[in-house]
């Protein structure tokens, strides 16, 4: 049975393998997955994934956000599929063919998540990028359109903000995963940070999120383990 801690994905957004291993050892029993992103993967490569899988019972979310021509994405995903990770990401870009190529390349070994709109993006960013007003005036409309594209391509789910998780579940069903970054417990919200579309763990879970990417509130806490426990309690209470 899925426990409250299993909803927590801790991003290893650190500069060195030594620091990453420190958090892996510290939080191995407190979170369900570790997220390996571009910075750490470029520095360490697959070795950091091997370390997580051999030293803990946690799973791995490889967040490389692939975005390239379909052939390249398919080949890259086939290499990722051999690493033993649970999830891998690809941008929901201009064409469904890229998403289909990612799913095909995964060979059913890794669940593909489509990145809809980054949580650092605000409406004014979409406007300045040339999007039509229907999308920047109603950002969830764009997220749902991209989620539809990911669903039709065979992706297991999407990465979206907690603000859109409920509508994702309502339209595509409970089996289509919603992974939500930009999660901030009420006691850690900083109005000056770069994440724009943030929600609390309780709000995201209530909306239907399946996994929560929670980094700074744990990493920057005086006691990261206690912070993870406190967040898990908030998740459990939201049930």
C-alpha cells in the first residue's frame, strides 16, 4: 500500500556527487523517489542512479526533459530504459510524434511523463513568447491541451502544477499520472522565489496529484529529515 512518504519526490539538485549521496543516505527512508536532473546527471552520469538503486529502496525519477527530433528522442529513451528508473520526462513540444517516439523507445520499461508548462512560467512569459491570449489568459487550457497530446501519444502521465492536477484527473481519469513540482508547505513559502504556480502538499493531494516534487522545503530546513516527516504528515492528513 502506498504510504504518505511514497508521494514525495526529492530532487537532487546539487552540484556534486558527494552532496547528492549525503541527501540520499539522509532521506532514503523518508521519501519515495529521488529525482535526478540535468545538473547532477551531467556531472555523475548513470553512476548516481546505480548508487540510489543499490543503496536504498527508493525509486528514481530521471528528469532530463528530452526535446529533440523523434529519432533522437527514441534512441535516447531506449538508453534510459536500461537504467532501471521508474519515470523519465520529455517536453510536450510541437509535435505528438516526439512523444510517441519516447514511448516507443521506452519499450515499456520506464513510465514516460510529458512536461506540460514549467511551474516557473507565468502568463506574461507566454504572452511575450507569442502565444495566443486563449493560452496565456487561461494557462490551464494550455496545460490540458498538452496533457491531451501526451495521453494520445501513450505517456503514463504529465508533470503539471498543483493548480491543474484536479482538471487533469477529471478529464483523463485517475490512472493518468499527475506529478506536481512547485510544492511549498505554508510554513516555507517565499514570495521572491522563481517558482510561480505553487501549491501546498495538502492542496495538491486534495486536487488528485499522484506525486509531489519537494526540494527546497526539505533541503533548506534545519533538520531535513524532520521536514520530510512533517510534509508526509500533511499528506496523510489530506487523505
